[in-house]
């Protein structure tokens, strides 16, 4: 919504942001966190509390919501979104930072019973690194830049020099590298979040080693555990990364992926002609114990829209400057 930014889009984006703020402020433990999921109908129960679907508090989810708050603040100048972003960032720092086991980074968060998830995921650290970097820019607090570099330092430690791809992260011990399966998202997100040439080969690795064709569609799969079907969200990740990298051959490859996604919108199983389904056919195995189906999917649809607009959600755009300059004391928000 913020990328297209019509008046209607901005109004819709504010509704989503305000809903997340409501959930954050009315949590049973109002310490800045958001839960993994909420029921939409009713979103607010008779007691005024949000209707929680899953009590888990995953680090990556916090960072993505934080990025949404930062973008909303940069687009609107409404300080409520900055306050919410800082609260999320403080929760991540206070509850998931691991500086003692292996390479410093951020752990997985907490499960539904508030037990710590002690693995360090490459995906989560990409999200945290990007969130903290954007937060530093709008809050004028350099502490977040330092913490962003820590998260991205962990990401860099997961880069395999022999293949050019990134590993999933660590086992629960926080040290041992998890080498199976190798997922798509960290390959493309590492480049989108940093624009670092060190990750350019990871994009190519996903393009080659996770290539999938099924049911007349082409793209990439979720991981190397199963490349029998196309994962449309990951295909949109790759499309966005190719647009961003813009190396030789990327434009032609991007056109093919965009054509496939548009074909999926029009004719994939169970499509309604508007949204994007998760997989080209039922039964795509992630390698992490989950299965994707040819069902309409918010994440796949949203990433298709981002990629089609050539928008990078990890970074602030040139027009997103509706916040005070860091030369002013106004708008400063301190980390704790």
C-alpha cells in the first residue's frame, strides 16, 4: 500500500498499522511485543483484548512489523508509529540478543509458552538488521546502527564461500550451523536487505539450484528439500532481487518470472484472478516440516506486488522522508 501510495492506499496502510499498535498496547504482557497471529473476526474481543491466534513471539515477525511501522512513520510523520517501532526493537534487543554463544546475533524469539527459542536464524537476523538500520535513520539513534551491524555480521557468518549461498542459521546451541535444508528466502533477502555484492552469488545460487517448473509455471521452490513445485512467494523474492541487482541477464530472467507470476494470478489452481496462490500445485514440502498448497496466500500476493513495483521493503525509499532531520533534537527516541 505504501509503495503505490494513493490516498486510499495510505488509508488502508494506516488501518493495518493502527491495528498492530492496538495489539501491541493491549497484549496480556504489554512489553512491546506482537504475537505470531491474531484472528481477524473479531480482532478485538468483548474484553478489549486482541483475539490472539498464536501466542508465539518470533523475532522475524517483530522485525517485519517494525519495518512496517518505520515505513509508516517515514511516509506520514506520525510519531505513534515511531514509538511502536522502538518498543518492538527494544523487545527484540532485550529478549533475543545472544552475544555469548558463537557469532553474536539474535535468536528465534519465544514459543507460545514464552520459552526461549535458542537457535539463531539467518532469516531473522536479516530482518533485524534491516529493521534496526531503518530505525536508526528515522530515530537519529546510532545505537540501532551498531545493533544492525551485529545482526548483519551473523548473516555474513552464514555465507558459504564454496557455494556462495547462505545456510539456514544455527541449531538450538547457537553455534552449530544448520546445513539442511537450504532455503530460498535468505539467498534473496540477504541481497535485498543490504545491496551487498557479497550476496550477489546467493541470488544466482537460488536461481539455479532451486529452479522449479510445474503445472505450466516456472520459478523457484522453497528449499532444496523439494523442487518439484513452484513457490510463488519465493519466485517474487527472486524477481525483486533480480530487479535490484540488475546484472547482465537479470532483466530477461526477471521478465520470465514476472510473466509466470502474472499467469499464476490468471490461471493457477484456485485463483480468483486477483490474488496469488502459495504453490503451483498442492503438496510442496518446505523441508522444515510444513507443506504449501495451491491456496490464495497473502504473503505470495504481497511479494508479487512489491516485486512488480520493483520495491525493496527492507530499505527506506527516496520519497520516504516525512520525519525530522537528525540535525534536529525533535523526534529523537532513545534505545534502552
